[in-house]
C-alpha cells in the first residue's frame, strides 16, 4: 500500500499507526453494498452504548479516487469515521455506497432503489452525500461531441476539453455555440433527480438522523478555458447548487459549501479530484456543519471542544490560503492582460505613425510634382 498523506493537525485522524489500524477494525462495514440482516439491525444497540451507523453516498470524491500517478488518498468518510470513534468511544459501523462516475440519476436507479441500502439508511445516525459533478461532466462531454460533430466517445472531461480547445482554435465561433449549449442546460431534470433521491432517503431515514450534502465546486477552475466558457460553467454550477440549498429545509439536511471553499487549489493533477489536503478540507467543513456533540461520550467533552476549534481554525486557514492563491492568479492574469493590451496599443501606435509618415511622404511627393 502506498503511504497516505495527512495534514499534521492535533485531534484528527492522521497517518499515525493507530488510525490505520483502528479505522480498519472499527469501521466494520466499508464496502459498496455490504448486506446486513433486519435482525442484525434490530439487535445492534441503538442507544449510546451501541455502534454509530454511518452511511456515505456519492461519486468518486467520497470514494477516494486517485489517479495512477497520484499519491493514495484517504476519503473524507473514513476520516469522519475516525473522528466519530475518537469523540464517542463507540464502534463505527459504516457503509460506503460510493462509485466513480456516479450521477444523480444512477444514484437513484442503482443505489437508492436497493432494499438493502434502504435498510441501512433506516438505521443510520449519520448520512453524507456528494453527487452532481458527473451530471455536469457528462453534459460537457455530450455538448463537446455535438458541437464538434465528433463521434468519438470521450471517457474523461480532459479528452473532451482537449478536443474542444483544438476545435475552437480552428474555428473560434464554436466557443459561442458551446457556451450557449451548456448555458441552456435543463436544470429541471437535475432537480427532479435530486428531489427523488431526497424523497427516498427521507422515507427511510430516522427522524433524528443527521445528514449533510456537499455542493459542487468548479472542476474547470484550473483549466485554460476562455473566460466566456468558464463564466457559463460557473453559472451552471451555481444553478445546480441553488437547487441543493432550495430543498435543504424541506428534507432536513445541512449544506456544506464547496463552491466558495477554495478546494480547487487542493486537487490532484487532473484538477477534478481532491488530493489528501482536499479530502481533509471536506471533512473539516462537513464536521463544522454537523452536530457532533450528540455522539460524544461524557469523558470527551473537552476533546470535542478542542477538535471543533481546530476544525474551524484549520478550515479558515485553508480557505484563506486558497483565496490568496486565487488573488495571485487573478493578478497574474491581470498583468498578463495589461501587458498584452500595452503591446497591442504599441503596435497600433506604430501602425498609426507609419500611416502618418506614409501620408506625409506621399503629400510631399505630390507637392514636388505640383511645383515642377
């Protein structure tokens, strides 16, 4: 196993041996779709002395995806499970129903419709969900194929982006076509699938179970996209996130805002998936929105307060660092723009001077001919 990277912060599950061993034994259910019988659920002990049941749902982010050339990451659900054990001194029984490439529609049709998943949801004290990015990525790939009239199947957003950039270089007018197509995406289909997922979870969920969902951040933030296209993508993401916020009170879940978190600076080389620092940030933001005090043991009051302070300070620090990086990038782009603008102005001035000199010369020749 490759060595895992952790932020060295007190009170967190880190690379120390007890985490690697403890989480392995304490997180009893960590596979996709682990079967649990009704009898096991009923006798598992739902009081404060029994295990904490935690269900993580979603795509490649909570699945802990890392690229072939990347350092292995520990996903935020496992980090949260480690923190839960620390503050509660209870076993953490966790199931991750997560899959790379999962869309909201697939979440409904292949995960939430399974009786065993619904059974697990009925026991869960904590539910987390990260979904939606692949809905956007699939739309981006579809639009790229249609605009470019390209029958090639793009397996990744990188492939679609490379083909799109090449096409725009040959025909700049394609940019407006792509921006128009993506900007005209039908939000109603995403909202329909989102509400269906919330309805299913709500029908299974215990009344006192906590649930947190993450918003979508811009996976194209670090790409060299034309400003117009990037603005359209951000607008679409904001519309999707607005749907999540819109139904939060109705279905009783907490919204964890990744869009304004600066997590784009904490991604792997693909610019899409969080690196270990990114997974840590999601964990911190998630725990800031959840009420972890309901899980704490009497002996852990001081430790919980300490952890919460550390979470808040670390999250603020990372957000500030990310904002500084964004400001630096903006300044670089501004300076580059000013430089280009100045260059263009100099060229224009040069052309004007040449034109004037040519006119004066031409006028002088005409005068000479006139007096001859």
